[in-house]
C-alpha cells in the first residue's frame, strides 16, 4: 500500500513546505482520505485516478479541497466522485458547503457522462469495499462526529485516527487487528497548549504517550500526523523527547510503502 500526505502550503521559493494546514492522504494514488488539499495538491495521476474520497469529519481543514477538486474535474468526470462519510458529515456538507451559497450542490449536477458527485454512507464498525481497498470506520473522540479508519489492501492493514482526543473503545478495536503495518495518530498541539488541546479535542505529546500505552502493537511503526503548523517544531521536539521506539512524524509529501 502506498500512502502519501499531500502538501498544503508553500515556502517563499514556491516549493512545498512541511507545515500542514490541510489534511489529505492519498492511498495508492486512487483513494483520498480527507480532502483538505485535494483540489490543489494532487498530482496529475491522482487527479485522473482519485474518484473515491473518504472523510473523517467535516472540519474545514479536512474538506476544503473537495469542492475545488470536483469543480476542476467537472466536465471530464466519466464517473462521479464518490464521497464516503458518516450520515452526519454528509448532512453538514449538503447544508453548509454544497448549498448553492458557498458552492454548487454537485450532488444534483451532471455533466455529459452523468452525475459528478455521489454520497456513500459509512457506518461505524462496518467495512466497505472502496476501489481496491476495504475501509472500516472506527469512531474517535473529536469535537464533532468523527471517524478514524482501518484501511486494508490485501494483507496490508493501516489505521489512521484523523483528529481525536483520548479514546478507549478505539484501542480495543485496534488491538484486535492482527499484523497492523502502520498506525497514524494525530498530535496537534505542544504540551504547553494542553488547555486548548483539551477544549478542542486534540492530542499533545504527553497525551499521545498516554494513548500509546493502551496500544499493544509494540512492533508496529507509529506516525504522528495533523501537527498544527504554527507549533510544528516544538511539537516535534517534544515527541522526540518522549523517546518512544518506532514513533516518528509522518513526512509531508513523501510516499510511504506499507
Ligand atoms: Zn477537526
């Protein structure tokens, strides 16, 4: 399984920056998990191939690129972009984004080939075939209804939390997975912003250490994701200071093979 976190910001020289304002992971150049920067950072191959977009939740940094992605491809889509999400997230998208005021309601529009966007409802704990993958939502603990995902490609299994605070049931489900190849867990804020992390349902390095004590996959690599760009360096330094074997920060833009 190939996994890439798309870049979302640029340095003064125009090259992509490791700072991550928006979240969008691309699996096998074909399936997007979240669509924060999908509309403007996807490669040409990804633009041609990605027709399934799986959303963790409806916060702007995870969906901002979705309307732009469909807009850009509107006339050439030979199949709809399928948006896979919980019913609650779909309702937010229809009410607050694709509402004819913020953007057109693409779910009601077609091009010469047919509909350009369709919704597929995902239910917690129920696995769905999406492209060549099996994707199972795992409920997490964020300020709005949110899912993490177990993503399976053949025998390869990867779990991604999306945005979340502390969890219990999630870890029971993850600990039951055999042969997990990678675990991607958010760590948005540094420790000194503990209060903000708590009120916004995010992690800090210290909170992450507590969560990883519940995780029994000791040989499985763990990647920190969704670091707030403003505090990235401090958060990385604090994660390194934890001295946890196998824990590293997922590199923005780099392709990973699991
Ligand atoms: Zn969020």
